[in-house]
């Protein structure tokens, strides 16, 4: 087994995450399904990568100067990544977040020393949407930059140069399909672009939650949302700068119930504690595996993203009362412990 090298600085702990074969999903799909363990990043999510690239890019362009400040609007995980990277490099962090996101993410941001501003959740067209509030705050704050993860393509570059290359090498160049859901779209676009550079036959599939508009966009060219989802960090209503030119070959729509079923199974059968976007991604990977099989690709190898840790959602996904209040099925072991 190759030895894991000693890193020279904490920022080098971002990326180079493990890839693991998922037994239950593989059995269900009749092919091999692998999960990229992004919860193993120092900030426990896939967004550490984008945070590092966005900050390094702003430094390289001369916009972010020593002692400066990074401002961002986020569902939480990008904020956590930015706060960690900013702390390591001597910058301040101001994070704007909708107040319906998990309490754990807000507590984590405060614990990391970020200045936290919460706003009411609202539509993107509303000037009080968290993204617009964060942009205005950046403009008003001395020495600050706005990370702008949705349209700033330093985000997807992290996945072209990092995640995609790692997946290709970890899979020894034998990969048939990749799928994940989109928040900013940085992961799906960046990994898709990166993998297509290695092998244009890798099938890239978008896995969309209910309540997002991208499934209809890629299926019929129409940005139209249907239904809703409680999944945090995913579910996009527009073509962000990061999604422009994303090589999407096919798409699946996955319900919260399907995603939760995989969250429960992976926890109970394989000991992995994940957030709901990971469960939705795994459901999408099973759908992609079956799709490839139906197209005649035998022994397909499909990769998806395990975006963040379930420990970030103890008060929601792993709380019987909360699940019940959302009309979602309660995991039987939680119902029993009450
Ligand atoms: N899952 C979670 C939990 C997230 O926080 C995010 C980021 N918003 C994503 C998935 C989607 O990642 P991306 O922004 O790269 O589309």
C-alpha cells in the first residue's frame, strides 16, 4: 500500500480524498459504484476545494491583499471552507447565510471565527437574497473581495485540476460514468470537463433534486422547477457561470425519500454517516449504473461524490422530530430511541 505523504502545511490537507466502493449501491445497480469521500476534507465538505482555489485566484490577480477580508453568500459549507483557508492565510471572513440552513453549520462558522450574517430565505430575483446581500457587503467593506462561488469559475477549476484528475488516477483510467447534483455546479461541471479531457466516452449525468430547474433544462432546454427538497447546498434554478458549457450527457431526478433511503442504508449497512446531497448523489449513481447496463455497458464503473458529513445535520436529518415535521420518513432506529 502506498504511504500517505506528510504534508508541509495545513492547506495541503485539502483534496486527495479517498475513493471507496459502495457495496449496497453496487449490488442494487449491478455494477461498481464508488464514492469520492469529500467529507474527509478538513472542513468536512467538497467545498474546501473551491474555497482554496477562489482565494488563491484572488491573490494571484492582486485583488486580495495581506490582512484582507473574504465575503461570501453560502448555504454554509463554502463558508466553512473559506473560514478555514482564510484563517490559515491571515484573512478575515464574513459569511451571509439563509437562516433555514442547519444550526450545526452556523455554529461551526461562528466557532471558526467567521462573522456570520443570516438573512431570510428568498428568491434569487429578490435584492435581499443571500448572494446579493453578500456582494453588497463585499463592496462596502474595506479590503474585501467577494468570493462569488456561483459564477466565479475558479470554483470549477478546483474540480478540473483536482477532483477529476484524482478520480481518473484512483480509477486507473477505467471509469464509465460520473454523476452528482449541483449547487453552484462547480463540481459537476469541473469533474465533467476534467474527465472528458481524459476520455470523452465517460458519461456525465446530472442528478437533480426536486425543486431545482436543471433537470428540465438538460432534458428539454427549459429552466423549470417542480416540487421541493429539504437537501441543503443543492438545487439550482439558473445556469450559473460554473455550469456554462458543462458536458452533461444525461440527467436523473431524485426525490428526498430516495436520497434518505440511501443515507439510511449507507449508515446502517456500511457505517458511513452522510448528508442528504450525498444520498441523492448515490441514488443518481445507481440510476446511472442501471442506465449504462441497459445501454449494453457490462461491468460499468460509476463514480459519485459524498459531499459532506452527516454530523453536520444531527439536528435535522438525524432528528425524528424534524424529519416528522417535514413529512419525511423517520429512520426506524431514531423512532425507537425516543
Ligand atoms: N452538497 C452539499 C452539502 C453542498 O454544500 C454543496 C455546495 N453548495 C453541494 C453538494 C454542491 O456542490 P457544487 O456547489 O459544487 O455544485
